[in-house]
């Protein structure tokens, strides 16, 4: 019986589909849903820019990380210039926002037990580690991610999860 589902998200459209799929399964089975966003160690500015490709995230994150700004940045490039080099804080807040947005989707679908986590590390290894830690019965991942980070859930990462997970894995295509 499936009692705990882990879904990994990077904020992309495909990850959103994975979140919705996981939420629908969790609702149908009465399972708890854990939402995980993994922040890659050493994330560079251009990767962070692709991570926040949905520009609406820029406005929401900049309000938290740079409340002193009179005008909210309209693009990720402008946001990175205004952040004055504190990309670590920006990426952390962005990760929290991605996870919370996914949780909002899951709750709107009707999942009663939703928790979020943002963890640093290598994508596949961190997903597998968290799945073990929480005792996940199922891992749900999207088949594609964002930018260079598209590799997050494509090919080797999803294959590694499928090959090494001690539970069922659903790859949403």
C-alpha cells in the first residue's frame, strides 16, 4: 500500500505535471505527499537564471530577498544584477518558493497531508536519500527540467532514480 509519496520539482512545467500527478495519486490513496526541491551545490548565476525561467518567480522572490528595492525587477537578469552577488540567498528563497507553489497545487487538488523540503546536493542522490529518509513508497519525477538544469530529471538522473530507488518510481512524460 502506498502511504508516502515523494515528488521532486524544479518549478518547470513538466515538474508541475509531476506534482499534479503525485497529488492526484496521494489524494486517491489517502497518502502523505512530500515535495522536494533540490538545489545543486555551486549553482552558477546563469543556471539560477534558467531555474527561474518562469519570470513571475522573479517578482515574488525579489520582494523577499531585496525589500529595499523601489522597483521590482522585471526579468531574471535584472534580478541577478540587483542582488549584488548574493546568489546563494536568492537561490534558497527561490527554492522555497518553488516548493511552496507545488504544495499549493497539491492542496488545491485536495491532498490533506503535504510537506515541503529544499535540500542541497546532487539531484538524483538527494532525491534517493530523502526518499529513504522519509520512507517513501513512491517517487514521482518529471521527465524534463529547465535549461542546463533540464538534465536534472532527464536521462541519467531519472535512470539513476529508477535503478537505485527502493520503492516504485513514476516518471511523468
